[in-house]
């Protein structure tokens, strides 16, 4: 919006000089009236130009693009989260399931089938969310690297061993509370057969995470699915080291560096078990 100025009445002459009299005074007054008319005309012209600029001449300020660093590795420089899209804090608690199924991923071990659903009217597409989940769980740095389990996404609820939900903060809190967990509408959680991802964390990650949003999303999938696979919470091994994926990174890194994967350089990476 173009700022505008408001002009008040002419102020008295601060010099305090007396007014002229006679013919000379009349000439002076006529000269002053012409000068005031000229000034008034200039002000009207300036105002008209300002209106035209306000309607079509201004361009909105451009937001500089934020560089993404680190990809889906551990860490990745300073926070590089995109500006979060608006999302609802509550929903009706009804979900839409992603279609289709994936190939089986993993070399050996029991097959764990999962289903992916998204709360309706959140602006999130179930198939898009499922694609990210599939990408994470099929990655060789994820849980299949143990060669002790395999994974596959299915669409049929009866065929799934567990379901991964993307739910609004209010819905996720209610679901987690049914299993005796308190999330304060902030964190994600896992109940037997249910991995519940909080939409707010999916969209915004957490303050001071120090890595791109995609890294946090990868972390939260691996962390909560890790609980479904029997993993417990772990502590930061040492300042400056990658955070174990089973560390509660949502509550802070405690000196470690953000890390989204349970396997680094082909080996299971972890810290001390947190009781």
C-alpha cells in the first residue's frame, strides 16, 4: 500500500510580520492566492499519480528462495524449511486410504505389510503421502537394511499388519490418548498397529532442527515405524555426532546433529537405551 500524507490548513507565518495594506497589500494577496492555487494543483496531480501507482504500478515483494541442503542425509546445515502451507488444526477424524500396493522390499525376514491413510479435508493427498512413506521404508538405509524384515504397502485394511496415519493435531492427540499417550497436539505417536503422524510436524518440522523439512519427515517415519518394529528410545551418543533415529529429535537434538536413518554406512547406528 502506497503511504499517503494528509495536509492541513496553512499555518501562520512564524516571523510574526504584519500584513501589508493598500494596493501593495492587494497585489501581495493576489500573488499569494495564485501561489496557493498552483500548490493545490500540484498536490492534486501528485495524489492522482499515487492512486494510479497503488492500483497497478506496485509489485509485491518477492520472497527469496530458501536453499535446501543435506537432502535426506544426516544433518544438512542450517534450517532450510520452506514456508509452511496453511493446514487445519482439527478434522472430522475420517481418513482416505492410498490406492494400490508396492513390491516387497528387503532381502529376508518376515514380511510386514502396512497401509497408508490421510485425514480428509487437510489439503494432503493420500497417494502423495504414501509415496513418501514408500520411499523412506524401501531405502537401503532404513529398517530393511537389517536383512531381518521385509516391507510392503497394501491397500486392503484386512491385509495390513499396521496403518500409518497422517492426522491433524486434534485428531492425532485423540487417537494417541486412546492408547494412554499424551502428545499435547504436538508430537506424533505409535500405538500397536497404528503409526500416527501429526500433520503440524509433517508440515513444519520443529524449531531449531537444523536440517531441511524433508529430513525431518524421513526421521519421523523411521522413528515411529521403528517403534512398531519393537525399537525403543535412544540417547545422543556425544555432541556433534549424528542423532540416533530412535532419539526423540522432536524434543531437541541435545548436541547431536539431525539424522533420519537407522543405518549409516551399512551399520545399525544408535545410542544408549532411554528407560
